[in-house]
């Protein structure tokens, strides 16, 4: 029984560590940097002011000299679930989906540019990652199977009862400020150079309370074993600064055809934890060996990106567009996410100008996973996106842009349960987002 208690104590501490590791990089739809984006999900060849993010070299081809400006905000809701179908969890009444929610009510995009002759200078302020908070009201299957597996191994039988109160929430923000310039080399070609400063902030907190494990005829709780099963609360905060260089080329061989290319190369974005513990006195020693220990550092840099887009004006009113993002995750250098693979994000859309005052568009996109293996802590599913949006001119120089996007993470079933003997897990993920913004053109 003493060996059982010792192992269960360490497993409990590890459970709390993994509750923290379950923090998502919160919610990030990194392509959504303007309200105009929702019209087609494809802006990588645009020459409007939001090209400050999507196609910086295209700013030299803006139609009017002078100051251009865009402001937008997204409201984002995301739902995730994992249903563990292992015999152990189903037998103890934990066969229902473990669900999580995330939301971001402030996800701004600010773009500004000033064109003069063959030059344009630009600025933007955008979330390059994160942007919201996530809540796990009932933990994740991994947390439960860790305790139950230890109890099963040491007692020689599956626990006959199990209860706990587990909660976790986390928030994540990567805020980027970019400045740069574009220059028209020729009537058909322009280039750009930009610099981005990124400030990253993470904040997590969680608790594990009222643990009770039934083994044989005994039920072990914090009342009987306070040194092992007493309540624990944890908070972790970290921040860091990173730097990126952005290079771009825009080609416009005809008035109807635009081609945009650019790349982003990011340096290290090191985050250092400030971790605090309350409750169980043995938790701190366990945390001192994990990546979330007080003072622990991790690199959360963005992967190198290559972005390309093509716009074709089929008629004066009808535009067709397509874009491609390639994330070269395999050479990222980031250490915060585990083993990664290169990933793609492809999109296509159309927009139609019904009048001089009203333009409506729709788009579709598909994204591939970026992690080598999926886990309870990061679903890393392929995603399908559909969107629609509109631009409404309200004054001579002002327009309102609005739209919505639906993201359907494909449901996947894998034999990935960490319970003894394994078992299937069903993962799903869905996102909805709405945006509104204004643009000014001279």
C-alpha cells in the first residue's frame, strides 16, 4: 500500500503539471488579419491597404497616392472535444466527450499605408498568434488515465470508483507591430522590406480538487491522505519578445492580373515562466523538473512562411482569387510545440461588385495539421473553412467591411487513448468567427 500511495502521490502531481500543459496556444486563426479577408479567404495578391500583412509589395500598386487606413475586429468562438472510448474510462462513467471552449472578443487588425509616387511606407498592428482564452471545465482524458493507470497497476485491478473536480483556463497573445516600405521597380514589378516586433504573453491557471480513488474496499481522498491528494492550485505567467524580417515581390503584368509573393523569417521568441503554487506543499518540487517550472524557458517563434497569391479580374465587376500559405515547420527552431511537419493553407474565392456601393464575396480554404502526432493536448486536425462577406461604401472615402467564417475541423478517430490496453479517441473541432471593420482610401 505504501508503494501505491507513493506512486499515486507522484501521479497526482504530474496530473496537475499536465493540466497546465493542456493550455492551448489559445485561439489563433493567423490569416484573419482584416475584415476584408472574409470576403474570399484569399488576400495574398491584394493591392488594398491590408496588403500591409498579406502582400506588402503590392502597396506600391495602390490606385491613389496618399494615406490609406483599415481597422477591423474579430469575435471568435471555438469548441473542441475528445471522446475516449477505452474500457477503463467508459466503465467508470467517463465515456462522454471532454469538451473545451475558447473565445476571443477582441482580435484587432490595424493597417495603414502612405503611397507617394513609386514608394509606399506601411504599418500594421495585428495578433500574429493566440488572441483569446480557453476553458477546460472537465479536464482531459489523459489526466484521468494517468491516475487510474497507477491505481490499476499497483492494486492489481481497475479502480471501482473515481471522482475529482478539475478546471483549467488559459490565455495566449502574440501581438505584432510591423513597419516597412515598398518600391515599384517597374510598371509591372515592386518589392518590399519589413520588420515586425512581436510581444508574446501567456497566462494559465487551474486547480485539482476533491480527488477520490476507489481501490478494493477503500476510497482514498485528501482527507485520509492530505500529503498526496490534497487540493492544488497553479498559476503560470510568461512573456517574451521576437523579431521577424518580411520580404515581398508583387508582379502585375496586366491590369487584370496580380501576383503576390512574400516570406516571413522569424528569430527566437523566448518565453520565461513565473510559476506560483498554492495548496499541496509537494507540488513545487515536482514542477521544478518540468518545462512549466518557475524560470523555465521555451521558444515559441513563428515558423518560416512562404505566401503566394493570384488575383484575376474576370470582368470589371467579378474577381477570382486564390492564395497559398506554406509553413516550413520542420526547420522552425521552435521548442514549445513538439515535433512538427510542414503544413499548407490553400484558399480560393470570388467577389462581385453589384454596384459602386456594394461588393459581396465568398471563399473556401483547407489547412493541414502541423504536428507529427496528435494528443489530448493539441488536436492538430485538418480544417475546412467557408466564408462570406460584404463591403458597403458609406461615404466618398469610407467603406464598412463585414463577414463571417465557419471552420470545420475534420472529425478523426485514432487508437490513441493512454488507458491500459489503449482505445479509440474521437476528436472534433469547430470554430465560428465574425468581423466588422472600416477602410479609408484617399
